[in-house]
């Protein structure tokens, strides 16, 4: 089992502590009596945070926001959807990546650390109880979101795919993305090296003087790949470019602040939070 | 061995291997008859070949290319005019993991380590494996503070030497990969571990240790190359009563760190081994260890016979940012203020470049070579003038460079043609956190944490520094802070690679890029060069693939 999303209510220290407890029980069902809730003291919580900061924070961010390693403050970890896989990754690492194992951790510390990682996930779904996902879905259509986004394979892939955005992002993040998209470009979605801004707007001038604008899909020391407004990928050898301008304070997406009311924004966010993965045809 | 192509060097080599199977000498003859098939014997690398490694550029006999650690190749077939035609000759895929190994190439065989501590011998012409030794590192082996990888072997006579994650030093028969001896260097359950390439000198194998993040007490060891018996051990953290012990408060010396996890350099004439030491333990909380914490974050000159410390120079007294001084010390004989002086230079993790007299350890010159915000500069004795409010704090404190430093384990390179030291540079800051630190055997002993600034706010360089002054000659920007070293060649080139998988060759004079190739995975190793069939090859790795490159 995994810690499911807790809808409603912001994260507080007490809920954090409670979640840590739940995590420990969930992570070691066979020892649930030996490692019960009562034994998880403030000291355990402090120890878990201390281990997190000194071991994990360097790459994953002290608050789990990511850096050289992927963000952990997400509702569902792609490589570790359940507790077994999370414990496995923390203790053994991921071969072929910079993620090394923490073989020295004691079993209790391991489960506490896993629970702490889970606790970094955003907790809130919608903030207003009257918000409605079905109204949000209509707004998604009215706002022509599909002109730039895909859900379940339908739409246009200029911006991030939203099929499972409800697993990836919390409501606060989505609200900001709708109202102030240029405030924080997403990370960890495209092929860009971890930590880099995705969908960064770039303007280049090539050898012939031709200008190309689009969003950065990937980049290395020598090349950059840009997707233009028509969806065409342009690949450039950077040493031969005349100009390359990265527009960090812009986003391809326009703000919906003046197009939707506050209530409508909450409806849209609620709809987005309900997107938790592709639908699957059951076995017949 | 490159046979007829290098007649001048062939004669002394055969003499040096007298008494060994004649196939060694015969191999050269066979090669001159046919370039498409030849027979090799396992490498025989007596000490004399190691001392004269620079006169044998067709081989790569020791971690940094020679005892002086220039990581410079005198091969010049691949040069500025033709490097654009460089192509992959062969590739070898190791067991899963990331290759950080510097290969040794001798007599047609390439000796390479695979993650975590395994050794393979490859046909240097084709990459086909001759043997593999599996270190069988137990899954429970501790490597607190680093990745489960290995940086390479040492070779001496007919043996290949490797240090393992679980802190064994192992001698393998170069011909078969079978174990000749295996010595436990230290107790892995206390956090002692090994990943660096040992250094082979006359009859001795010098081996360092990792584990400051677990609160070890660091040391440098020498072992009898023939038997594995330990000849000397010198601790990098003095015990009470020993010189330097006054720089440790209370019992803090017992877990004082001072790892020796990267390969040092050697001056055979002076009989001195130059080896950098790592951070004091715990890393980020210095409260428990008041004082300068000798000999951590220092360059130490060890007497090769006795292990006695002849001099030391501490770059970062009382370090609280994990700025190990394990970087490669490059030995140079250069004119300095009117006379030729024996020097050692180091681009340090703390963002300063240093020139020292390697006979005495005297500080001659130093300057900043990368962004730093922790020191006003160096005083006349080379001690940093530390700025206030640069310590880790509970709330976090932004300081440059990051924990990973302005540079790190990846090797620099010195070209005598340009007088430049080429340095892979990490332009990156970090927020340092301070936490509590309690020593528990075999557990992290860190006292805090760090969050590096990443993404578009951090990047890398290859920088060319004037080796005398540290002044910037040129710099070539890299998209991300690199984890791979560089190698200059007599062809006027500097080879390097990027964290995004670009392999490249730069003009050593200007930094202009003359060749590049996307290798498909992050590069995390140091380039080398060798010559086979009269043709120069360059070796670089990315991900778990080793690429051997040459001209068509």
C-alpha cells in the first residue's frame, strides 16, 4: 500500500508527524506492532529529517523540490509508487544513476526516512469545498487548454502532458501555473537534465540570420532542440549560432487571471487534480 | 608495445623484462609482421617503466599518466588539423553503473575497473575481454559519502592492484586475473571503503582510504607489492602527543576524517609521495572539533620509505564545507623567479589555485580560479582570510562553491607546450545546513546537509590557467558542472567530456572546440591516450560505455 493523497487541509507539523507514523506502519506491515505509532517520537521525526537533509537533500532538495535529482515533493513517485519499491530504492540505490543506496541505515531509520519522503508530497486537493471537477472540465474546454496540452493522448503537445498531473502536482502549484505561469517553469518533465527549466522560451538566430522561437526540449553543451509554435523540432549546433537568448521570465502559457473567476480557477484546479493517469480497458 | 614504430624504446624495455617469458619481446616482432593479428603476453611493467612513463607515450601506465600526474599525452598523431575526423574505433560496455575508471594500457592490454570494484582485461585493439575478476562486493558493504564505483587499477611487474568498496586491497595476476593476495585494509563495517586507484612505486603499493563521512580516522598505507604485507601506515589525523594533535579539541581526533580517497603523485628523486587529504569529520558541524584539524584538507608529503610526514600544507583549516583537498597534485619543474624550482600545483576544491615548493612545502603563490564567497583571499603564507557568516547554519547559508567544490576528483591536465593547467570547473553554489553530529560506528557522521543550486543557475567550464600565476588563459563553458577530467596532448588538443554526454576536443591554445560527439549518457571519467599499430587512440567514457577513438 502507499500513502494516498490526503484531500483537504494544509500540511502542518502535527499532520506531518501523523503521516510519518502512518508511513512507518505502511512500510513494514510485518512489524507493525513492533514499530507502532507510539514509538515514533519527535526524536524519530527529527532523525528522519536530519537523515533526509544530510543524505537526500543534496540532490533532491531540502524541501523535496528537486535539483540534480528529481523532485520528491510530488503526490506519487514514478519509480517508487509503493512502499516496497521506495524502501528498495533508498537502501539499494538505482544502478546506473547517481542515486546511491543507504545501506548503513538501520531498518527503523530506513522506514522513517521513507515515510519522511512520502510526507513531502503536497497534501491539498482543492481548497474550496464547492469546487467541482466537472465544471472544471468544461472550463478546460472553454479555455482551449487542449490547444497546448494533452490528456489521455488527446490535445496538442506544446506544453506539459496533463494525463496524470494530479499525481505529480499539488493544488497550490496548479493554481499558480494557471494564474501566473511565468512564475515558475516546470522541471523534470522534458528530456532536459534534471534541475533545468522545462518549456523555456528560447530565441535563436542561425548562421543565415534566420530567427527561430520556441520552447527548449533539450540541450547539452553543444546542441539545443527547440519546438516551435507549429510543433516542429529545430535542432541547432550551438557553436554555429549567431545568437541564443533564453527567456527565463516568460512562459508560452498566458495567465488565466483575467479570463476565469476565482471560483472557476478552483474548479479547473479540481479537475486537474482529478487527472490521475490513463484509463485502462479492463481484462475481458 | 608498439614494436617497430618505436625502436628506440624497444631495446631497454626488452632488457627490463629479461628473465620473463620471451613472448613479451616476441610480441613486438609479431606486430611488425602483421597488423591484423598479433599475440600479446600479459603486461610486465617493472618499476623502471613506471619511472620513465613519460618516455613511453604509447602506454598509459599509472592513474595520472606519470608519477608527476600531468595527465599529458606526448602522442601527436591526432592534432588540430585532423581531430575533426575522429571516430569510434570500438566500445566496451561494463557491468551496470557509471564508469569512473581511468584505464591502464600496457603491452596491448587495457586494464579497467567496472562498478563497483571489478577488474577486466581487454584486448586494446578490439575491446574484447580477456578476463574479468569479480570482487564479489557484498551488498551490505558500506560506502557512506560516495557512489559505488571505482577509479582504476595500478600495475607493477606482472600484477594488477585494486581497492574494493569493502576495503580490501587485492593483487591479481595480470595474465589471468586470479588473486595473488588480498589484504583487508580496514574494517568496512566502520565505514572504511576504497574507490581510488592505488599507486605502484618501487616494490610498494600505496593505497588511500575513504570514509570521513562515517567518522573514520584517515591514513595512507604502503603494502609490499609481492606479499600484501603492510609496510607502513601514517594517519592523517594525529593522536594526542603527536605533532598537530593540538589542532583537535577533546577526543574529536578519533573520528577526524582526513580520507585519502584519490591517487597521489610521486617524486622518485626526492623519495616523496604527495597525497591530498579530505575533510574533517563531521563535515558541516565544526563545533565538536575546535582547531585547524590537521592534516585534513591538506597536501601531505610522505617519505616513501617510512611513511613519515615530511611536510604538509593545509588549504582549508577547520573546513566546514566538505572541501576535500584530494585533488590531483601536479608536479612540475619550472623556472620560478630566476631559477628552476621543483613545484607542486593544485587547483583546489575550495576555488583557489596553489603553487608550492615540493621540497619544502613552502607556499609560493595562490589565487582564486572560480567563483567563491567564503574567503577574502590568501595571506602571505597561503592561509585563507575567511569571511564572516560563511559557516553552515540551521536555516541554511548560501556559499560558493558548493560541497562538490570548484573542482573535484576529475583530473586536471598540464601541457608543457602551452604552460597551461587545464581544469574542469564546477560553477555552482550551495545552501549549507548545520545539524547535530553524534558519532555512531558505521553510520553517517555529517552534522548537516547541503542543497546545491542547480539547473540553469549552475554550469561548468574547462579553464586554462597559467600554471605559474593561475591567471585565466581561456575558458570554455559547459552546460552543467562537469564530473569528468581532461587530458592535454602533444597534438595541441585538450580532450574532455560533459555531464550531458558530449565528448569533445578543444584547441589547447584557444579553447576553440574542434571536435565533439554525443555519447548518450553522462560522462564521469578521465581521458587517456595510447598507441597501437602505430596509431594514436583516445579513450573516454560515458555512462557504462568505454569509447576508444582514433582517426580513420
